[in-house]
């Protein structure tokens, strides 16, 4: 059985710094359900490019948590 894997890319400055705290309950629930979850922080799309490409190459679900700049 394969485990579903998620990578959350979080901008810690977005939303007045609310992103990291908002991700933790979701990440905890996914982990409790058996998923693999990585939470990475990045303040720019350029800094997120390599981690995003790496996660995609592994077939992970990418979840962007931040403003328009993260998308």
C-alpha cells in the first residue's frame, strides 16, 4: 500500500504570520491518517522553486499556503 505524500509550502509572513499555525492542524490530521507530510517555509517563489520541483518529482501533492506570490 502506498502512502499519500504532501508538501506544504508556507509563506511565514503571509496573513500576518498566520500560515504556519494554520497548517499544523491539517498536517497533524493527515499524519494521523497515515500520510507523509513535509512543511517547508519560503518567503519567495524563487526560494520555493527547488523544493517544489523535488516534491513534484516524487509525486507529492503540493499545498501552497500564502498569498498570490506563493502561487
